[in-house]
């Protein structure tokens, strides 16, 4: 059912020129692709890019030696590549036009810019005109570091171009109204006040929903396909690009400076302990610089001097020291005497035991003699 609905929506939403406004020719000598009838230029590359949905789209890359940004341009309806790249089914691109194919088409163009030309997300500006605002907004929601977005005569959604519906339906296409708030970079919206294809209210409502709004350009009297003819268009677009090209560098510089401040703050915290010890050592230096504090510190040094000047305290201290020494000496003498007495006591007990053993042995000998005397003579 979804595929049928998508096919029906494609019939109402996409109007590729028929026949295409150019032919794709490969030069036999150089092998390069050329758009006929446009003359070949050295600073222009014509490319064939495969998409993830199996189609092959035609794209054009234009070099500028002074450029600092890269513009990825998604053209409007009823047109083909006089611009940046063709959608599937437009010009000489293969496949059929559909919402999902255009998402794959812009992804292929963006991938080519990154891989083949070294463009960085931070230096890319997406530009979507009319129907091209659909793939532009969709891709912008998935690129958080994108430099900027320009929406030229954008649509709220495919269904809202035809009917002023108040809600989004599942079968609607290019629901920019639901996606624009997810875009994180600066957004410039340009819309003609007399647009008879996509009413100017589409651009104004999208601008209200932007996260990072830039001053919009409502071209007074401008229609859907003639805004480039108004001087305000070029002037305002140049001002916007100049602003966003300066803003990222300032942000990066402020981020670097903030990082530097953070690192210095962390290093200060890391050396906080030594600095505190230095502060402790500096305190006496500060007191030396003042005249009152040295007197106080001198007074504190005089205290031991006053104690030295008092002989009474010294005599008492020496007297106590000598008394303690006498007591220790007397204690040592008494201990020595007690030790000698203990040794003499032990020696007396030893002699007493010896005498008792001798007496015992004599008693035994006497008894044995008496026993022998009692034996009758034969």
C-alpha cells in the first residue's frame, strides 16, 4: 500500500522536463563527461554517481579557487541539472522520481563531496529550492555539524501545497514541517510574497519552527521561479554566507580558548598544593614588609630571652634535675645492695643445703655401722 501511495504522490509532485534540457556525452579522447550543448570548462567536473537505491544520477562539481564553503544545491521541480545534480528520473539520471529516491540522490552527492573532493561537514551549506527543500531538510537533520541551510521557496509538505491541512498524514511526502526543528545549524529562508505555486505562508511557518533562525528574506512581489532576478536576493544570500563562514571559526576559537582556560584551570588545581605551601612561606615575608608585624614577631622571639634572664627559673630547673639524679643514684645503689643480699642469701642457702647433705650422709654411715655391729659373730 505504501508503494502505491508513493507512486501516486510522485505523479503529482514531480515534473521532470521532457525531453531533458541536455545530453550527456563522453569525450572519446579524454574520457571525460560533457553536458551538451554546454561548453566544457576546466573547473567543472561532470559525474555519474551511484545511489544506495540502485540508480545512477548525473552531478556537476564547480571549483572556485577562493571558496571556503561548498554549496550542495538541490534544484526545484520542472528543472534539471543546470544546477548541482539531477534527481533520479530527471535529466540523464536513471530510475524514477520518488521521495525516497531523492533522499538517496542527495546522500550520493554529499558522499561524493566528502570522499572525492575532501569537503567537510562543517564547511558544507545545503541549498534546497521548492521540492529540493525536501531532501535538503531530511539530510540536514542527520548532519549535526553542518555549516548552514538555505531554503528557497520551501514547502511545508507535499500535501500542504495542494490542501491547507492542519495535520501530517502517513501518505504525505516531504514533511518539512515535522523535520525542520531537528536542524541544528543556521537556516536562511527566502520566499516571494506573490508565490502562486507555494504560498509564502509555507516559508514563514518553517522559519518560526527553526532552532537557529537567521533573518529571513521575504521578497516583495517575488514569485516562485524569479527570486534570483531581485537585487535583494543576491545581497541577502551573500550576507548570510559571509556570516556563517565567520561564525564557525569564532565558535571554534572561543571553544579553543575555553579549552585553554579549562586546561590552565585544571593545571592550577593540579599545582594547588604547592602553591598553598608557597603561600605559607610568603606569610612571614608579608609580615616583614609591614612595620607593626615585625615588632610582634620580635616580641615573640623575646619570650625565650626573658626566660633566660630569670635565674630563679634556671636554678629551680637545675635543682630539680640534680634531685632527680640523686634519686636515680640512690635507687641504683639500693638495687645493687638488694642484688648482693640476694646473692649472699642464695649462697647461704646453698651452703646450708650442702651441710645438710653431709649430715645426712654421716647419719647413713653411722646407721650402717650400727647395723654391722648388730650382726652376731660366728
